[in-house]
C-alpha cells in the first residue's frame, strides 16, 4: 500500500492522520473510489468532477483545486507501481478544535491510498453472492443527498454488519417507502423479461460511474435498459440480479433473503455485460 499524505507518498504503515481531523471525528469530508486497469485510471475525469461536486455541496474547498488532486492521484498510482489497483481519494475538512463546527477548520486535508482490493471470495463470484434485506433504511435526500459521496458511511457499515451477522455477503438497502435503493456499497441491477432495470437516484441510489458505464454498454449491446423504481418483488421475480461498483465491478447475486434468484450465478445478460465491461476498462482510461 502507498499513501499520499501531507505532501509526500509514504508506505501505508507510515501514514497518520491527526485525531483532531474532522474527517476522523465527524465524517466531515468526501471521497472517490477509483480503479486502475492496465496502468490506466478508469473514468478519471468523471471521478474528479464528482469529487468537486460533492465538495461544493459540503462547502469544502479542495486545496489546489481539481488539477492538484489529479497530480496527487497519478503520483500515488505511479508509486504503487501495479498494473491494476484500487485508489481511494479523500478530502477531509482538516484539523480543528473539538466541536462539530466546520468553520473552525481552515486547512482541508487530501489523502490518496493505492492498494489492492478483493470484496468477495472467488467461489462467490462464480456462483453469485447472497443478499439479505437490511432492517435499516437509507436516509432520504432531505437528510443527506445520496449524490454526495461523503465520509459518513455509518448507515452502509451497519447494514453490511447486519448482513454478515446473518451469514450473507451483502445487504440490500430500501428507502423509507420500501423501494430498493442499493447494496451497502454497490448499485443494484435486475433483469426482467430481458430488460435491464436499476433504481433511479430519486429513490436514493448513488449515481455510480460503474452503473453509468453498464447502462451505456447495455445500449451499445442493444439490451433494453431503464431506471425504474423497484421493490424486493422485482428482484425475487428477476431472471438475473447483479451489483456494480468501482470496488465490486460487476457481481452476480445468487439469492435474496435465502430465496434463489433465476438459475443462480451469472446469467447470460450479466455475463455479456461483464465481458463488454472488461473490454471497456482495458481499452480506455487516463495513463499513469
């Protein structure tokens, strides 16, 4: 692991954040998770644009602006020196006195981590992961707009903990109306009648960049696709269900709440989109 922090790239074991950093104390900050494929950062500009939008919504100034962050990410990826990697870019409010007041922090902090990531065992990737519906609900946009990728992931973490304690791999989160939002750290897709469906941002789903890529690939592959409000029924009645995310990539779902989905494992549309996605990420991106 390599980490850019306070102006230098260091080993992960040497990276330290002060205990008075408001990102640590209050989850006050924003982040992006990115992938390096074949020494190219996938959709780099889109990640940086989303980071800037999230920061603007929190009234958080990015030191040096987007161009400074661009150089930091590339320097970290080069220092990590792997063909494929996962990058976590963080901008916190920075150090300040105890107390939640964000105006007391005058120097936001940038951290960039480069490492490897594997979210699920290979057997699960082959046969499909197990989902359970979380008892927690995703807060509405009047609490915190889901389009802001903030450091406050307690809702996600507790949902994941609940799923793991029940022996499942991942949690399915619903909104207050009982509609499907997403998994704890991934978007949700369902295939019904040959149509690809995914919840809209208005229901609380993150506008994921892998999600956006899959929708674009579906159009190229002439697979009918649309954003639509979904319930648990739609997933249980689907021929295929899969998750998408920068960390997860594309992962088939084998069951929901102990009930099998489709024929289990990755179905034909999931496999088709996975192959197209692999070709896409290996042929595009910003060289490091």
